[in-house]
């Protein structure tokens, strides 16, 4: 059998580098170690950026593995064979998550870019939920009714209204949502199948060489914007479901980082300290970025915010924050006790011949993940963070699983001197 690609590159093609060359990286060793302890034995990923420079301060994927486990081909093959836990998969760069309500940050940014953040999105008369078209499934808020679903956008974001951001996605239209995706380095695609075929995106990195960019290239995130979408399908993208389900943790961290940048720019992530900061795109104007940060702060600092309780100790410690919680389900393969994929035989009928045949299919189960985007401090953000925790179980939420981890990380980041000095508020 051919060697795994990564092993082959390591053993056959990697050219030796000069031993006298020192490279200072942006990863903070202490913060990275703290993040690893915070995840513990939970599967998931954490990405922490400085939104002003693009510096990658921490990027951790769990489960991981020891280098000693991969010193031999046999050891590497054993790690690769663990398809249930996927220890060799760098989730921060190469795993797609359903973002859930964290993606409402993207939809809100799209609204500001289009100048539609203040449009009237009041619910349909006589209906507690949003029905995109006659006969369509309803889109309701968590209570089965309306959580600030008529806006304004500040209240809808704080309460995480599904209805509001579904309506907003349709009010903006597929092209507008696609334009915002392009600004973030995401690919607007026709179908969900196309979203899985975008390969890797080396151009997102601010690095000194193309080889390094290729080595670090993340799976390219995508959003489905094709003409074949019906109004229900385009609506649920606005709340982080359906065609929004192909985003990496790095991409979600970048979505938080753009409004956290004082100039509204999305900075290219960088890992080499001596690389000058470089912007990928101008996502928002400085004024728009400030307004978005203010709205994000309602989630973590105002009564009724979905992460106010989880971030209470951070606020009590004098750290101002903004964020967005998310909870999402994802269909994933089911594994047996031996770690093998469970399959079942399904009887099908050929439409042309009418004959029956049997097909072996992978059994799927519904996994619930908790997610949280966070920026701090709000007045001059030095941290833009994404936390994803897999398999939180039903009844748990991003605000009760991922957000508390982010709170602990923020307090540690301040102890390590990574939050900077507060900026002097601009005069109005």
C-alpha cells in the first residue's frame, strides 16, 4: 500500500533547513498549553487570533497524539486507522463544522455591508414563526415563537433570533451573502456537494514562502448560494444551518476577527513573527466595525444575552467582551465498540427496471456541537477566538459548554499579558 501523504512528505520530500536559522512564531506557548488543558478529553478545536495583526496566538485540535506515536510507519498507520476519533486530523484547519447561531455574526456583517442593518423585518401577521413560502417548514425561535424576531438587529442578535436572521438572509439575497463570503475568503458555490470540493486555500496565510502557505493551507470554507435554493434553504443559511455547514474553526475565528479589527479589516493569519501584518480584505468600515462590536457585546454583557452568565466572571474581572453562541447538530457516521463504522443493508428499487437490489449504507447519528465566538477587550480587541466542542449531548448549548472554556482562556490571556492596554475611546 502507498504511504500516507503526510508521512511520505516527511520522509521522502522534506528538504533539510539550515540549522542556524531561528524563526520566532506567534504561538504563545503558555496559552497553547492552557488551551489544551481546557479541552481535556473533549473532542473539539480552539483558534485564537490577534485581530489587529493576524497573529495566531493558539490553535489546538483534540484529540491529538504524541510525536513518539508517529515515529514509525506502523505507528502512523495505527493513528490514521482511528477513524472514530481522528487524532491525525487538525480540526482547526481541516474539519468542517455546522456553525449554528455563531454564523449569525456573518449574516449581521452582511447586513451592515449592504446598508440593511435597520430594515423592518417584522413577523408575518397571525403567525408566531417565519414561513418562507406557502407549504414551507416554519422557522421558529427556541420557544417555538418569537425572540425579538422583529428587531432591531441589536436585540435580535442578543436573543439569537432564528427568525430574524433567516428573514435577513432572504432580504439580503444570495448574491449579497456570496459577496460577504468572498470578502472572508470563503467560496460561494452552487450546491452543498460543490462546497465539499473546494480543496485547500493557501492564499489565506501571511507567510514568507509558498511552500509554507501550502503546508498550512486550510480546507476552504464555503457557503451555498446557488439559484437552485428555495427560500427556506436560503433562509436557514442566515441562522447557520443547511448550506452554511462547511466552515472550519479558523474561518469562524476570522469572521469574529474582522469586526474586532479597529479598521474593519480581515487580517491574513500569520505564524511568523517577523512577517509584516497584511490585510486580506476590507470587510467593514471602521464605524461599522465599531457598531458590530457593540452589538456583539450584548451577548456577553447585557441581561438576556445568551453568554452573559458564562462570561460573568470575565466581566467581573474587568475584561470587556463580545461574542456569539451557537449550538448545531451534524449527521456523522456511527461506530461500534471496536471503532468500526456501522453499516446496514438497505433494499432499493431501480426506477428504470423496477428490480429490487440491496445497498450497503453507513449508519448516521445526530451529534450536537457547542460553539462560541468571542472578542476582547471590546474597546480595542486583542483576542478573536473560536471554541468548538463536539458531542455535547441534547439539552446542552454553546453557551454552557464552549463559552465557559472561552471565559477561562480570556482570564489566562490577561494573566499572560495578551489583552493589551485599553484604547482611549474616540470622541463622538
